[in-house]
C-alpha cells in the first residue's frame, strides 16, 4: 500500500513537473540563430550571432514580444553549407523556433532556402547579396546589387572616383561573386567597356596565397586606369590585403572596392598600406548621428558585459550587424502587429514596417518585395581601420532583386510568387 502510494505520488509529481516545463516553454518565443561560429566564415559571422543575442536582450528588457520573453536557440553550422540545411531542419522541426536569423554566404542561404520553404519557416538574411531570388519565407535586410555593386562601379567610373577604364572582378568561387560579376560585366558592357578590359578571377574559400593574383593585377593595370571589384569572402581577405600592401599596390594607382570587407574584417590587418582603398556598404561605424551613437554605445556595453573576445577591448560595428539589428526589431514589431507568431500572418505584417536605422534613415521594408529600402555609402579605409564616407546616395534606394542587366528579368514580378 505504502509503495503504491509512493509510486502514485511520484507519477503525479513527474506529471506536474512536466506540465510546468511545458508551461514554461510556452511562456517564451524561441528564436533560431544560424551563423558559422567556426570555419572560414567565423571571422564575419560570429559577431552577427552576438548582435542577435543583444537585440533579443534589448527586446526582452522592454517586456518581450506579446508579453513573452524571446529565447535564443544558437547552433553552429561551421561554414559547412549542407550543415546549414540540417541545422535549419533541427531549428524548425525539433526546436520549434518561430523565426531564424542567419547565414552570410549565398551558398549557405541557398542550402537553407528549400528547407525553410518546405517547412514554411521564416528567415531573415542580413548580408548584401547577388539578388536573383525572392522567397515568401525570407526577408532580405542586406543590399541587392543596385544598392551596393552598381553604385560602387558608377563611383569608380566617375571623375571623383578616379575614372576607371579597366576592371578586375576578383571573388571567392561561389554563387554570390559569380552572379554579381555577371551583372557587373553586363552593366560595364552597357557603359561601353570592352571584354578585353575586364579580367575576372576566382579563388576557393579559405584561399591564402594571393602573390600571383596581385602580380597579375599589377600587370593588367599597366593597360590603363584600373579598379578592382572584390567579392572575396571570409578570412581570405586578410592575406589578400596583406599582399596588396607587400606589392605596394596603392589606392591612388589601383583602387580596390570591396563588398564583403567592413570594420570587423579589417581588425586582423595592418591597415596603413590600405589607406584609400574602398568599401561599399549601407552603413559604416563612422557615420555620425544620435541613433548610431546609441547603437555603438549599446554594443560596447554589451560586448564588455558579455566578455566578447576582441570587442570587449575594441568594440566595432558594421553593416551586417546593423542589418541584423534592424531585422530582429522589425520581426518583433510584425509579431506585435499580427498578435501571433504564425508565419503567414507575420509575413503579411512585415510589409511596410519601419525602424530608425543607425545609418541615419528610417529603414522601410518594401510593401511587396521583402527587401529593405537602403541608403548607399562608399567609404575609404583610414589608417585606424575605420572608413571615411566619400560618397552617398541622396536618400534610401528601393531594392531591385531581379537585376535589369540579366536577360529575362524584365518579365519577373517584384514580389515573391505564391506557392
């Protein structure tokens, strides 16, 4: 009798405890964080994981979303593209997250895309990319080519930018650099640049020996005023810039404009030989306005409190961090508006969302095409690893996900197809 009573009590206690766990789980909204914390892309992505966590802390401190706290679920896809798809299945299927913030490279995003669509998940992608994609299940908070690549080339062709006539298109060998360069080649052609004045080169992920390539650039530049458009990604940027310095290739002779090099990537480089080289982004840490001052202070305090390596001593912000920050807050606003985390309702509520961006504009999510309207800035590298803005658009530019420089795109709709 005593034993039966004890068993009964035990079963009841277990049931109560598990009910408590379920109730507790239901009290939070789970948020997936899908960024490489190891491998070749960790140099760029680790800080985006921390930015998502800071945004979650910020939202939770103000009462959370729908009266619930956000609970991050962090995974490491380790710069391994198929693993991104596996981790997405885990986040959506097992962990039951309401949204995923993640990816840097387009190859990782392309790996995740069919999973998110099939499982009707929701993902926010925070990095400039090649366009040529629109998904109902993805919001793109980084730049499309007309918000970065095209304006950068325009600037380099202009008198202020040095009047480049010859072009080296140098990138890491995967979808983003190849598609961006396909668009740029067609664009340059439309501006009267001959094929013989364009040199296109690719290196694998993690490539570290740039001696031959930099020597080739030097030789090619003897044929006329040359500019380099760099879509090198990840930690390969460090040896590339070091080699530029070794070869004495200065910005006034052959300017390099980079689309994947910001404050974070320059942290590991002696920037003195790189002074004057360029980057095109939609945000720089050096931009002066009250929103950015507050954003930098919040990040500095957070990095110190959380003991984040590198940042606790030298806090840096950059463009994909800003795009991440905007994305997390816009999603939270859309959930509040929809009064639910139901994916289809949140997608509808995202249309036209606005947020005061550290870049100094009121950032708006396009009503239809799932991309942010963004200002474009071109910055020159300074000796301290920061950027001096030398050119900017008069105001926010609407994204063109389907580039007009790719044949057949004029027939494509500026909104995701309903599947």
